[in-house]
């Protein structure tokens, strides 16, 4: 089970990782990129987590698109 601290660290470290990739002038070592990406994704929040955060803090988070579609299906009776 992912702890809140692990989830927060995953988000902040992923941002740093993406900023580092974007700013790099070096040739990228794809094996290392895949390894770091897998490590970051281990505790990265799922859409379910983001939806719960959006419900609790709508001024900070939005409902993820897949959750919006799911809500639409439930609301219209299509799902």
C-alpha cells in the first residue's frame, strides 16, 4: 500500500525527472530512463487517488478524464 508521503514524493520526483530530461543536452540512455520511470511510477497516484483528491480539494485538483467519463456513464445510465 502506498503511503501519502510516498505518493507525494513520486509526484515531486517525477516533475524533477521530467524537468531534467527536458533540460538535458546529453544523449539519453534509454535503459536508465526506463529504470527511473518504473521507480517513479511505483507510488505515482492512480486516477482513483486523483479523483479522491479532486473531491476533497477541488480548488487544487481536477477530476481525471477517465473518472469524468466513468461519472458520465453512471449519471446517464450508460455504465
